[in-house]
C-alpha cells in the first residue's frame, strides 16, 4: 500500500493512500490547491475521503471535494456539524469504497462524534489503521501493516513549556484530554500485534510539545519498525 502525507498538524491534516487500484484521502483539512499539487489530483481516481471529525484542520476542503465529485464519508455527528452536500455520506460501522473494506471505531475528542478507521484492501490484503485527535484508542489490533497514529505531545516537552510560560494550565488540560501522547502511542503499540507492521507514521505532532527526532527514535528503538513523524515541530 502506498501512503503519502500531504499535511499533518494543527494547520491542516490530509493523507492519501492507494492499493494500486483504488485510492482514498484521509481527512481534508488543507486547501484544495495543495491537495492537487501533492497528488496530481484527479477526482475520478479517488474512491472517497474519510473524515474523522468536524474541526476545520480535518474537514476544511470537504465541501470543495464533494463539488469535484469526491464522496466524503463521516459519522452522523460530524455530518450534523458540517456544511451539507449530497456527496457527504453518513457511514455505517462497516462499508466499502473502491477496493477497500472499512471499519470505523469511536475515538475520544472534543468534537461531536469522532471516529477512526481500519482500512483493508481486498486487492492486496494489506490493512491500515488511521487514528488521530483522540485521548484513547479503544481496542487492540492484529494483522496491521500500516499504522497512522497521532503522537501529539510528550510529557517532558509539555512540562518544560509550562515552566517557561509557553502553555497555560487550561491548554495543558485540553491537550491531555483530547490528544494522544508519545507515551500512549508506545502503550498502544505494545498492545498491538506488530508482527506484520511495515510502517508506522506518527502524525499530528504538536508544534510546541513534540520533537520529530525524539519520537521517531523512541518508537524505532522499541519496536524496530520503519517509522516516520509528521508535523511542524521542534527538533
């Protein structure tokens, strides 16, 4: 499976995956022009866009994509908070898009009904898990090949920023309550069958509270898997 990061972080999130026959966008939080520039965009080649929740850094271009012919899938709660379009679809627990079989799962965020996605290709048999903007991931997984998981902050950097006056206690409380930390990523991966994992993508890194090199090195040293970190961060 091909995985491309188009945008990751609070300024906008958008990812592209393909199994060679079908392709999907994961979230649409960046401007459509940037999407087109990065993936040589053809609406007819995209089986759909999977939206996690209604915050603008994940749904900003959804209406524009719909107008270009791309169906956007989302939870009922996200749909009710969104600008309506007939190509915006409220999804069931399991559904299909192109050659992909998709299962949703609930996440924990300060939004209407946030969800994550388990995506399996009927063509290659490969699977990808996508989970972002959440304080928890509610289950364990096996037979995963690709993992896109939020690693928004680390305790040490957060404490330093609090001490230096760069974060308020209110900001800290929201961060802990709504975003996945590096420590939680490590715990999640320990609870996951890693035997078939090919790549780990640490996404949505905080600008102030994350460090790419630290995050990648931590995960690679523990799990020995090809690891990438995405977001505009220190380090």
